[in-house]
C-alpha cells in the first residue's frame, strides 16, 4: 500500500477531498497514467482521430439505447408499433431513435477507418499484436450487436435479413439445422428469436464490448501508440525518461480530439436531422413495412456495413469452388516442386491438398466432367456444398484479420517507407472492398457475381499472400525520429 | 501500371453496365411529387380531409393519433367536427372498421396500414415514396379483365380499385403490340395513351393538385416530426459550426507549444 498522504492545512476543500479519495482509490494516479502523463507521438495525423470517435459513438449508442429500451417492446406483436410510438408519441423520441440508427452506421464508418489506419501504418505489428486482437474481437462484437439490433424494429428487412443469416448456420455439416434452431429458438424467426436477440443486443454483447474496449485501451497504454512513421518513440528518451517525440495525451490530444469530435458531429448531425434514412442505406425503406412471415421481399439486402461480406457469400458458387480447388492444387504443386521441403512434407502437402479439393467439391466437378457422375456423387468424394463454403468464407473474411500481425512480414511498419507498388496493392484491395460492398447491396446479377468472385479472391489473396509480397520490393530508409512540422 | 488501370476501367465499365440493366427493370418511371407542397399548410389540411374521406374507410393509420393533426393548424374542435367518423376520442389512433376477412374476399389482401406508407414505398434509383404514391394514384385505368374493374400502370394487377374515381373520372388505356427487337416471335404490350370514358368532378389539373395534397399529407403522416427535425437541425448545425471554430482555435493555441 502506498503511503497515506495528508493534505496541507491551507489546502482548498477540493484538494482535501482529492487527497481523501487518492488515499482510497488511485484517482490521480489513473489520470496521470492514462491522460496527463501518457506520452503519445506528436506526429499523429487525421487517421488517429477515429479511435476517440469510436469511443464517443459507443457511449452515444449506450445512452440512446437506454432511452429506447424504456419505450421499446420486444414482442413480435408490439415491436413495430412501439418503434412508431417512439417516433411519434415519445417526446424527442424521434431524435433518440435517429441518433441510435445513424450511430450504428457511424460506428462502422469510424471503425472501418480505424482499422484501415492500422493497416496503413503497421499498428498491428509487434508489440501491438494483442492490442490488434482485442480490436478484432471488438469488430466481431460490433457485428453481432448490429445484427441482433437490426431485428428489433421488426420490419420486413429485419425479419427476412435475420431469416437469411440464421439459415446460413443451417449449412454447417451435421449440427447445422440444430444450430440454426438454437439461434432462432423456433423453427422460423419469431417471437422467441426477437426476445433472445433483444437480450443479446441490450446486455450480453454490450457487456462484452465494453470489457473489450477497456482491454483495448489498457493494452494500448501499456505498449504506447504507434504513429504514421511506424517508429517506436520509446526508443529515444530524454534525461527525464520521457520519449523525446512524445507529448502528454492531455491536454494536447484531448483538445485535438475535441476538435475532431466537433467536425464529426457536424457531419453526423447533418445526417440525423436532414437525411436520417440516408437514401435508404441507413434505414432501409422496406423496413417501414411490418414483418410478414408469409411475404418474402423481392430483394433482401443487409445494411451497407455487412454487404462486402454478404457479397463474398453470394460469390461462393460451385464455379467459385472449382476455381479454389484449382488454386489449392496449383499451390500444392508449387510447394512440392519449388520449396524442396523433403519427401515427408511433400506427402503431407499432397494429402492435405487432395483432401481440400475433395471437400471443396473440386473432385466432384472433375469426375462429373469426365462422365463419372456416379462416382462423383458418392458421399466420399462429393465434398460439402458451396453454400456451406460461402458461410466459411464469410466467417474467414473476418477471422483472417486476427492473424494480420503474423501475416504482415514487411521490414517497415509504415506505408510511407514501402515501395510504390505496395500502395497500389492497397488501392486495389480498397477498390474491391468497395466493389464488394456495392454489389452486396444490389440484386444478384451475372456480371456483378463475376466481379464479386474476383473481389473475394483479391481480398483473401491480399491477406494470405501477405507473408510473401510484404517482404518484396525496395524499402525507403525509416528515420530514427518521427517526422513532424510544427503547426 | 497501365495494365492495372485498364483492368480497373474494365471493371468500372462492367459495374456501370450492371447498374443500367437493373435500373430498367420494373414498371413505368415515377413522376416527381411537388415537394414544396410539404410547407403548404392549407394543402396538408386538404390532404388530411381527402385522406379521411377516401382512404380511411378501408385503410387504417394505426400509429397516427387524430389529435396530432393539431400540428397542421387544426383545432381539436375542427378535428372532432370534420374528421372524426369512426371514434369519439380525439386521442385515438386512426383505426378502421373493415372486417379483415371481408377485405380479403374483396381485394385479395388486407389493405395495408398507411401510417408510414410514404416511407416504405421509396426505392433507391427510382424516387421517394411520395413520388411513387403521386404516380400511383394518377395511373389508374379501367380494365374489364380485373375483378375490381381497375388496373394500374405503376402497380400492375393491383388489388385496390380506384378509390378516387369520382374525382378523376374514368378512363381506359390503349396498348400497342411492340415486337421484341431481338426476337421476332416475342412481343410485348406497351402503354400508348389513356382513353377518356367519363369525366369526374375535377378537371385533370385539379385532380393532380388534389392528389399532390393527399400525398403531401401521407408524407407528413409518415413522420409528423419531420418539420421540427429540420428546424431543430438548422440550429444544431449553427451551434456545432461555431463550436468547431472555437475547438479549432483552441486546438491551435495549445499546439503552438509543440515544436
């Protein structure tokens, strides 16, 4: 235990109170460690505001959510009407609801930008791997939160969106149908589903989310912030032990973030007050029709933030699995003949590749095209259906992010010192991520599907081949200290 | 690098192609609802009157309270005297007395609740819900092949008969057989023109005006707070704009110490 401090006799009442508290709770110590004596690099740019903004949006979602829960009814017979009640009869209810619905989209905007910042400047690299993993877990929770929340207004899109996504789990071999039943709590999406989604949305997931955010921040303050140069500022300290290129988070970055918050709120409030539906992308038009289990909408699309992954799901057709089988075969042949790993390893690679090709349904396609239909349909060689692999690919697209710290083998952290073609590669990745997002919001079409398939291959290629391509090229020398021009 | 750009262009072009294909699907293009009507209180009141007289017999507006019409400048007395037919209490929502079973027999489906109909009928790339309703209520024609005797260009085989026919009058539609440009064995009926059958109480121009009023009301009813939302929003943005300037200067004054 620390020494018991005594306030001087001429101290003000506030100082005495703080001393009293500090003797019982590390208030001043915590403030110093996380704010006034937390040294952050002085060269942060605009990419570094999205963490604070995400925290702001999280708090806003929790506060508005509490008020919505006071009036919302998680009952399939009352839910839709209770949302309209909030919009009409609850004083300022429309504002609370729009803040919450726009906040959901804003959350994904700032989190996607926050994640991309990390990709740009190598913030996921050693020693920040765990920080990154906590972040990925937050992203997963956020997706669960958004998905469960979207069912609650009980409109047509809520209902059928949930129906489609929950049915995906039914594609899992063996346990699938039971798993889907467990999630729904019924044979179709219904009152039981609404109630359990409500429970997940208002307490289970937010609790996990808040815990993970705390872990994320603790991890960040343990290792210290990265910066646009990707240089460790702790490597160069002054005689007082402080990083030479570090400045106290408070007041410099608090005032900086207040500025960022005000700009963010201008944009956010412009949407809330003047375009809360955001052209049908934030509040889908179909969702103003109450859920009707007997009438399937012509076109079911998830909200925009899920559409890149939804595109990958739809892109995974039999044809796509054949291409993937071919790629696996090619990779195995290359590994066996080029890598010279020894015969035991070669045997293992060949067996693993063979198994994957069978499971992907590649063997089935090959045998059918040779006219051996009977053999192709034997359970041993049939593999799993493409729908199942679609679910796997959709899940893998998110889970692969967890491995980024080890996939990225680039000798420099920051994009600033990487070769030009690395930047082009990033551009291609971003382009296809947007293309996947756009196509996922559109009804399926043949040209769209081809682009989605290419996009899916680009997405996975970008990450899976990263251990190889991220080492290649000529890297510019990384400076010893951060680059900074005084404002 | 050039190859990369070529590939990008190709992809963009194919995306553009896909978008145009999708846009050409579906019924006729929607007319534009005259938006300025949303700020015309007299028009909104007239729309409310039309709504109660012509729509509220079969359609409900189950989330809309009669006394919310005070927002349109009507007094509680005026609402009670002129608009309350189905209930005594002005705080009630706009329920309807139609028997769901009978409705199903007559129209093939239960007439949908109209409270948020204007919000639900918008479509990305086609127009707002108000645009749709404004077109829909002006696209009815006589069709002897339909059980109700009516059909609609923007909603083919619609279950609802033309509720406003007294006002608009009756008209038929002439279609021409158009050969498919790509396949001579196929042809499709293309709408040519309306054929007047009987005049209504209103001229064509006055009918369009009346429908615009009614749609303005439906649009307002979809979100009665929309006017307040915009008014509050202007002040919020003015405040945030000033705050941003202060935050910007505050930030600069702190950061001038950082060398």
